[in-house]
C-alpha cells in the first residue's frame, strides 16, 4: 500500500502556507515594544528557549506524523501501514533536515526582530514590555519548529518507495510511547484515499468513450469517400456520350464510296 493514501500526510503540507503567516504573527508580537538594552542577548536567549530546546527534544523523540497538535490519530487504533510509517520516521536524514530548521529560524528571528518597528502600529501587544513580547514569541518559535519538522517528514513519507514501506516492521505501542512525541486528543479519524484507483478507472472510461466515438466517424468518412469517388467518375465522362454496348458494331463515320464515272464514248467519224 502506498503512503499517498494517508490523508493526514497531505494535511501536514498545509504548513507551507501556515509558516509564513506565523512569521508575520511573530513580527507583530515583537513590534509591541522597543528593543531592550542588550538586543543580542535577548534574541539568543529567546531563540534558545523557543527553538534550540525543542529541537533537542525532537531529535530524541521526533514529532508524530499523525498529530496535528490539537487532535491526533489514536495510537491503539492505527493500522499496520500507519505503524510502519511511524517506524519509517527513524531515518537519520529526516532528523538532520528537521534539525536544520533551527538555524534557519535563528536568522529569521534576528531579521524579524530588527524590522518589527515597521509594523508597530499593527501590533496586538502595542505598549507592552519587552519581556512580555519575548515570552509570547517563545511558543510561536516552538510551533514554527514543530511544523517545519512535520513538513519535512510528510514530504519524506509521501515520496518514499512503497517497497521500502513494506520492508519496515510496524511500531508497537511501547515503542511509540518512548520514541515518538505526540500531542492532541485522539479524535482524528480519516478514511484512506483511493485516488490512484479512481484515476485509473477514469482513464479507462475516457479511453473507451474515445474508441466508441471514433468508430462511427471513421465509418462516415468511408461512406463519404466512396460517394465522392463515384461522383468524380461520372463527372469525368464526356457530356452526351454513352458507352457502347458490347455486341453493337460501330457504324462507319465516313460517307459511302461513290462508283467510278464511265468515260465518255467517242462519236463515230471522229479520228
């Protein structure tokens, strides 16, 4: 079974649009106060609490692909394929790519905090203290890191080879509790996608419809071509000429041969 049949993996791709919105929210939060006396130290401390500490935790226990923070798929109700997907998250390459987001987030946080003054009038925390704005920014950084890891894992799992998925053993409940970080209420239940079968059936139906529509057109074209050939043959005959019958003899076209004239007789007495 292919991993593309899991709808939750496709929902995790919504982070592509959610992450830019959360970065804008982070800028609006930081714009609520002026910079402190030591901005460099403030940024490093906030980044360490909001991004560096979570990435260490997620390195040990990667985020569960079946969790959307508020709701999740219950571990004890997961199918064999879903448990195999959980075990496939243990790839070292996924962990490295997910951990690389913490460095990207450091540069983004630094730039956002420096330019937050441009949107000060739009900040929901306008007039607040610097400590308040930084404390609110910490969970936003942690959420950004979580969604980054979920995005990397979803892309990895959706593009994995079905044979590689079949070769992985399913993860049991004890391993899941100790090796995966999962949040949310176990209320999420989604039916598997069968769009591969639907696409194949649609393509077959289109092909049969195309074959049925082509046959009458070809027959009509053949009839038209035979009629056209007969018309061309008749039009090429000379006007007013009918074909001669097989047994009929052709009449001579010339005039009858005249008899030779007799020479005049010589009168008697002439020498």
